[in-house]
């Protein structure tokens, strides 16, 4: 089987997420990195591409140059999709250019830095033949997929409450804002209207919607910053409504001293509840009012099809972040192949976050920022909502 050819923009020296994308993309041996622009400094980009083993003619100086020159190569040589792993403000222009030239796109979240941009991108996609994916990584975990299945099968009954929390502490120290990864996240011109909610709060919101199978309809939020000189939020609390009866709370912080990457979710129904934590991702816990707690572990075959097809290792062998990331890349590669061959795919291969989730993410960010600035209690999460 020929590997699906990937190009990358961003992810050079000192970038955390770029290396994660490359490891995830290559984990299953189905994707090959063939070209890239890894830095805004041409020489740095060239040298880093050489370190990754790329042909020097495929180490480009600028993303426009790469897209235009790759499009001129024979079909069996050029990249087939572009991975965008840059600061947020570059996502829209890069994705739009790639779509214009017929290249599929996989992008780090959020899709863009504004609701207007993501809606424009959605309309461009709708009139193209291009596939688009977002790396909402946590939806790639097998036990998250199993949690979604348990909710959809009715095991929890009617949902009543969702509590989702994402706690980090890396911005707690005032001096932390001088770090490379902090500088752009705290800059509205590069990050968009939010730091904490745009960076991790949107992950928590996406996880709540993915597992519950329902959308956030209203929010009441309080976004704050621990240090006076920070323009964007580094902490926030959001009350949420999912329609008329289901309520929720979302807590997100990057100034929670001592926390590493503590993402957790609890969903309560009238028959049962479930809990999942990213720091122990192979375990899903179910609680019942009249029977013993169930501890469900990955690696065993008595799971939903979505979960089974996302599991890679036998029980007792931990798999985590890279594998969850790789599930998204593997499924996206399968979609690209199926599109070329004009054939149908399994449900699991179609389970990839796309532009609809990109719109939901920007609706959430936009709504919580506006709600936090307002004296009004509830704000409707509304806007044009296109689906794949």
C-alpha cells in the first residue's frame, strides 16, 4: 500500500506540537512526510527539514511557495494533504490556500481565530472536493469513544449534568509568559480572542459535546487573568446549558499551580454516571445507584466497535496521547484513500473531527468571551452551523 503523502507547516525547532503530529502521523506506517515549511526563517526551515530527512528540494521557505510548487509535481509525487501546526492566526490563510489548490487539510485546533473566518472556510470547503480534519485529540482515545457509546446506548438514561475540567499550571508564574509557547498564546493578534478558553477550554467543550452527543446552547462565563499585564484570559469558569434539561459546568485554568494536563469529565444521567480522566486514559468508570461500580479497561474486546477499532494494545499495556492522536491521522489517511478510490468507509474511519467541530469550537470561544464581558447572565451559543 502506498503511503499517503503529507506536507507540514510549522512544527520546527522548539515547537512541541509539531513533533507530536509527526509521531502520530507516522505511527501506523500509512503516512509519509514529504515536504514542509518548519520556520518563518528560511534557513532554519531548510536545516530542520534536512534533519527530518527530507529532500532539500522539498524544504520550502514559505507555505505559498510549497503549495504552488507541490501542485506542479506529478500526482504520485506531490503531497496529498497539509498538516497545519502553527499559531492560530495562520490557520485560516494556510488552510484556504491549500483548499484552493486541491490539497486536503488537517489542522491543529482552533480552526481559525474568528467565527467569520471559520464560516468562510466552511463555505470554501463546501464548494470543493477537499477533506478537512481538526486534531481534537481527546476524541481519539478508545475509552472516550466507549463513553460516547454508553451514552448513546441509553445506559446512563436521561442526561442531567456534565462537569468537565481542564487544569494546567504552566502559566502560573508571571515570568512564564516569556516562554516561546506562551508568547503567542497570550497575544490576541496570534491567538485570537482567548488564551485559556481558546487553547484548552475548547478541548473540554468539544469533549463534552462528543461524549454526550448534544450541543451547548447557552453559556454564562467568568474569564480572568492571574496577572494584570495579561490581555487574554488564563483561567475561566463556564456554566452551560445543553437544551432545556441538561446543565453543565466547565472549568479551565492554565494557572492551577502544580497541575500538568489534568483533563477530566463526569456525565450524570438518571440511571448511571460515568467518569474519564486523561491522565489515566485507559480507564472508564461507571457508577449506578443500586449496584457496584464498574471499572472498564481498554484492551479487552467487550467494547463498542468504535472503541475496539481505536485500541492498539492488549489489556495492561498503556496507550495514550500519541496513540489517540494517531487514531485521528490513521482515519484521515483512510478517508483520503477512500476518496481517491471512490469507496465507502467504516463508521470508525469516518469518526474524525471536521469543519463542523471547527465551527462549534469558534462558537464556544466567541460566546464565552462575549458572555464574560457582559452583565447578562445567559448568552445563546448561536451562529451559522454548517455540517460536513
